[in-house]
C-alpha cells in the first residue's frame, strides 16, 4: 500500500495540499504554528499518536477508502476515539449551530412565507438527528470500547450496539440531501440570494465532512473494534498482546513493574492519563497500556480502588492523595 503522506513529511504540506486537513489537525488537538516541523515532530509535541494521525489523514485522502485492514494495523483505538469524540463536539457544538445562525439570517420570512419556516424546521430536525446519533456513540459505543481496552467482555458486541448505525448514517445523508433540494428548487431567494447561496455552500461542505466522518466510523473504527473483540474473547477477557514503551511485546506477569507502580502513584495523586504521560515523559498510549496491565494484575479497574491499593501498599501516604 502506498501512503500519500509519511511521518517525515512537513506538516505544512498537508494543509497546503488539502484545506480539509485544517479541521483534522484541530480535532486531533494540534494547533497551528508548527513551522517546518515534520508530521512526527508535530504530533509528538502535541501528544498525538503519529501512526493514528497518518492513518486518518491517508484514509481521508483516499477517495475509495480502501486498505482499511492495513491502516488498522497502525491505529491506536484510544487515539482514534479521542479524534472521533472531538469531531462530535465540533459538529454538535459549533458547526451545526453556526449554520443555523447563517440560515436564520439568509431566509427572508416575509418573502419565503411558510416555506421559510419549514426550511428552518427541517434543518433543526436534521441537526437533532445528527446530535442524537453522536450522543449515542459517546455514551454507548465508546464506553463499550473502553471496557474492551481494559480486557472486559460483555454480552453485547459492536454489531449489537451499531446494528442500526449504518441505517442512521444513511438517514442523515438522505435528510441533508432533501434539505439542499428544497432550498435549491423551491425557496424564492429574493434580495438575500447571496446569503442563501453562502449558507448552501456551508451545508455542502458540512455534508461532505460529516459523510467522511460516518464512513470512517463504519469502516476503519469498526474494523479496529471488531479485531479487539476477537482478541479479548480468544484470550479469556484479556488483550492478546501488551506492549512496552518501546513498542515490543511485554511478558505477561502478575508482578507489578517499577513503572506500573509509578503509574499507580500518579493515579492516586489524581493525575489524568495526559498529565501522567507528561510527568513520566511517556506517551498517553503507553500510560493506558500500563493501566490495562495494572487492572489485569490487580483486578482493580477504578481510580478509587487503585488509590486504596496505593495507600495500603505504602506507595503513597494519605497526605499525598
């Protein structure tokens, strides 16, 4: 498989070649001002998994959305979920409300009459459908995957949770197409023709962005989750392979390593995974890997439980938590 971009390419090339990458880097938590830094250096400075970033970039650049299995080999599920959740926030909290404000300004209620009100109502129904869909993913699908990452099996599977997801994606696509057709074919624009043309362009761009997002969930994300499901089931509720900080397979042991004890201490002190990574100069993915190992070894999955363990084991004192 020939990738469009590599970790040694300048990050600025991505944006120069495709303006859509501005939205993508923002959803990964990368800000502008990276100068001539490479993709790898920019990602490292922002605490972003480079391989996952490139997998998403090249997925979006590939119009056919092919090579999903090969790209899945490089993906960190926690990093991909952070990207997807940030995307949900972008659509629901910013993009859709922005278009609504533009639509209210562009629609002339005195000239458009009932059609003007129906257009706004149609848009609100579509935006609400998108918001419900993304809320379901945030509250049902992603927590399920997070439990899988901790090696926890449940009676449900991804297919059970997303059985109607593809239908939902198709419904979202159909609704926005109908909205565009109504505006194009039936609304008398009058004096606000330019404003309406501008908001229609925004709707087209948002539609493209949203459909790419949905396809990413249906293909790359779903493939990664199903592979994790298989791994956890085959290994009695534990992931098939744990990796150390160098990316190598780690030996399965019930003894806590020194690094794992350090992680427990930081958890007990109330630090987030990101803060722990910064304090110990490791990646967030490495922190999460250690926490999965700790949960497996101690059969403790909550922060409160790890805090109690840390105090009882003398790793921290009461004054430190």
